[in-house]
């Protein structure tokens, strides 16, 4: 009886006894901290400003590290500051062409010649007219001198003197006009020879011997003869996002990497920041000088 009572007493629930407090376990605190820092990291990734902006171009890409402290990438192209399309001053038939693509030419070298038959004939005509004008003036000069002496002596009338003076002035003016015509004809003849304005490389041959070429092009004519590039004026033009343009300054160091030679870092420097922005792209053009001259840079 006593054992049964003891067993029943052990099974009785004491309603006055408080349940023990479970508390917050250490693993819950660790989990909360992990979630907190993970959220902060995600927010920082989304909202924190990036150190650079990577952009890819289709051809001739050059990535310049033009930030003062590094870390800013911009995409651009290698360009030449001096590039010219050689063309005649007037319509004419191409009679001679002395260049091919990739050929180097020196300053003043003859690149092409136009048919000069008409201009040669015009020069000869102008020279003949100049000779006639000089002869007429040579004849008029002593006659006028004689009339001048007679007029001073009172031997002839003033009207006769003035008429002879008009003939003399006309002969002298005719010589000046003839000289000018000869100069024009010589210039036109010289312009049939197209020369390289500076040393460079021919990058394009746009016409062939026998074709009609013209300065601005017309029906049945070519606009230009050849394109020459001064390879010593190569530089890189890059587009920098306007959000980072405050990091770029003229004279700042830069590094250029070409698509064709991704492991070759070319030393460079910022030439200038063009003070205009491309409204459609939100970028600003920056000129970067190439310090290393190399034939591999195209």
C-alpha cells in the first residue's frame, strides 16, 4: 500500500512549480549574425560604387587604365591625328599612279599625275600672250618718253600727250595681265601632279589609271585618289562614362592594351578630355597618347 501511494505521488503534477526557462541558444545568435552580414554584403554589392566599368568593342579595342589611382577601364580605338585623302583640285583623268596600299611615302613624293595636255597648251598660250604684251610695251615706252619731252617743251598739245600716255599705260597693264595668266597656267599645270603632303603610309587606293577623278566627286568620277596616314600621330580615343570622368586628368598616366596583343601593356598618358558628352551613350571622349611607337600598332 505504501509503495503504491509513493508511485502515485511521483506521477502527480505540481501546478505551483514554474517551468524552467529555455533561453536563446548560442547557435541562434550566430545564425542571426550571419544573416545580418550577408544582407549587408548584398546591399554593398548593389549600391556601393564600382571602381571601374568594363566595356567591350568589336574591333581595334584599346583599354586604357586612365584613372589617377588605377582601376578605371575604358574602351576606344586607335586613330591617326593626321589622315588625308589625296585628290586633285579639279576634274581630270588619272594618267599616272605610283603607290599601292601599305607603301610608305616621303613628304613631297609624287603620288599621281593627271593628264596635263590641256594645261600644257594653256601655259604655252599664256606665255605667247605675255611675249606679245612685253613687245608692245617695249615699243610704247620710247614713244611715250618722246611725247613727254615734247609736251614739256610745249611742242605738242596736252590732248596728244594724254592719248599717248593712255596707250603707254594700257601696254603696261597688258604685261601685268599676261604675267598673271602665265602664273595661273603654271599653277594649274603644277596641280596636275599630286604629291604626299607629309611622310606616311598609303592605306587605301581609291582610283586607277584612266579613271576620271575630282575633288568632290561627280557623276562618273572618283572623289579621291589615295589615303595617306601619318603613323607617328597615332593615339587612342576612348569613351569614359560621365560618372567617372572626374577621375581623368590631362597628363595622367595610362596603360593601353590592344585586343590583338592582350598581354602587351603599352605605356601612355592622357592628352586631353574633350569637354563634350555623348548624350546617347552618356560618355565623354578622352584622347590618350601612345608613348611606345611600334609597327604592330595599327
